[in-house]
C-alpha cells in the first residue's frame, strides 16, 4: 500500500466535494498515486481522466494507501463512512481529517481511530478550493506529531506549508472557529455598512474601497491588540473605548432612522456599554476582551450557576 513500482507514493482522498476534488487534483499534479472515493461516483470523472483510481468502497479506498485524507460535509457524514471499518482495515493507517467540526468531535474520532490501530490527525485547509496546491494555501494539523512527519512530503502537495498546532486533537477545530468568527464579524460589518449606504442610494460597489481601507486598518491593529490581551493591560492606542462607544450609539440611531436593522449595532454597543460601565472607558478597544472572556451573570454564555434565579 506504500510506493508503487513507479516509486509513486500512494494516498487516498475520501469525499469529492468542492474541496475534496481540489485536494485530489493537487495530489495528482504532484505525481502521487491517488485513490479516490465519493458517495456520488460521477464527481470523480474528471479526476479519473487525470489518472486517479476509483475505489469501489470506502474500505478499499482506506486500504489502498497508508495516508487517507477525509473531506466530507461534517462529522456525521464522516462517522457514517468510518463506522463500518474495523481494525483490520484501519490498523497502521494515518487518517487526516479535513472535515470541519468541533474540538469534541475531533477528540472523539481520534479515540475511535486509536482503538482500531489508526493514527488520527485532525486538520484544516486554510484556503479556497481554487488556492489548493498553491503557496496561498496552508494546512494546519493537530494530534501526534510523529504521525505527521512521515506524511509531510505528500501533504506539501496541498499547500505552501503544513503547521502542526499541537498534540491536542481539538486545536485545529478551535483555530478554524476562531478564524471564522473573525470572518463572519467582518462580513456582517460589511453588510451593515452596505445596508446603511444602500438606504441612501449608494451602491455596495462604491462602498468597497472604503470597506477595504477599514478592513486593512483593523488588520494592522491586530498585533498590538493581541499584545495587550496577552499582557492583560489596555493602555489607549489611538481612540479610547469611550470614544468608540459614542460612535456606536450614533450607528444605532442612524440605522434606526434609515430603517436598517439595529440588531448588530446594538449588540456591539452593548459590549462597549458594559465595559465602559466597568471602568474601561479610557482604555483601548482591546479591553472588550473581558466581556468575551467573562460574560456577566445573566448574559448569553455565562456559566449556568451565574444565571439569575427565575
Ligand atoms: N469549500 C471550502 O472552501 C472549504 C474551506 C475550509 C473548510 N472546508 C470544509 O471542508 C469540508 C468539505 O467542504 P466542501 O466545500 O468540499 O463541501 P461539499 O462540496 O458540499 O462536499 C461535501 C462532500 O461530503 C460528502 N458527503 C456528505 N454527506 C455524506 C454522507 N452522509 N456520506 C458520504 N458522503 C457524504 C458529499 O458527497 P456527495 O454529496 O458528493 O455524494 C461530498 O463529497 C467541510 O467540512 C467544510 O467545512 C471547506
């Protein structure tokens, strides 16, 4: 199941959605003997034309290579595929799971695989399918480092780099969530801005140069804010949290006046309101971290013992 007579390294990809097809194509381009499997077999057609081998079952796909990459919709789908496999199929194989999930799901799957003799690396590809196989893509994995090292050369076909985040199988899922939290907040801010400007007859396209400038400014602030968060002190950097709060309240008022949703602006101002009330009005924006880390009693996310009595 290792190298074939031509010296090509064997690798399997299970799941040929948008991302799985891009992964398999990059492995083929790098010259690896690539076996694929997908529930809907027709999604493999282009890959077969490029030299991929289609396995008749997940069992055959797994046993075809020492390294098996899974990339399906979610962990339920992953479990459907893994459940019928036993130690005879899995023993000695390394499973790299690029399916998104929660840290608990990753740890559970790792324990399940270990009980069947397989090494499990939970992974994530920080890229769009179009970027896979280029330096713009980056692979992150977690789990036993010794399981990664023999497979680094094959994984290097997928991205410009592969980073091992740590032994804890939950770390990749947590990093993915942290990045998505940032992206969704950024996109929601863009949509709020586009709705405001749209109410004044300004196209979203005209907003883009200003939105980009704002997003780039925020990008530039991240390292300073991270230093303050890690140090636990928030000396003002540019504008105080109190100054931000005044502008946030204006945003709530103007959204209301224009008939645009005030849900997001009120949420944002609510965080700042509480932090200012807690004495952080003269601090930098990074002081808000305390609202995220320690939700006040009664706020969503606060430990249940701190919820007010009904
Ligand atoms: N697309 C992206 O940009 C990203 C970026 C970073 C993270 N991901 C994660 O990758 C996982 C797969 O995403 P995807 O974009 O490839 O997703 P789809 O194109 O929807 O393909 C889904 C595949 O999963 C198969 N599948 C679903 N349910 C089952 C099941 N019960 N049994 C077997 N296979 C299943 C599906 O098969 P089929 O519908 O073609 O038969 C596709 O192969 C995902 O976790 C992202 O969060 C993507």
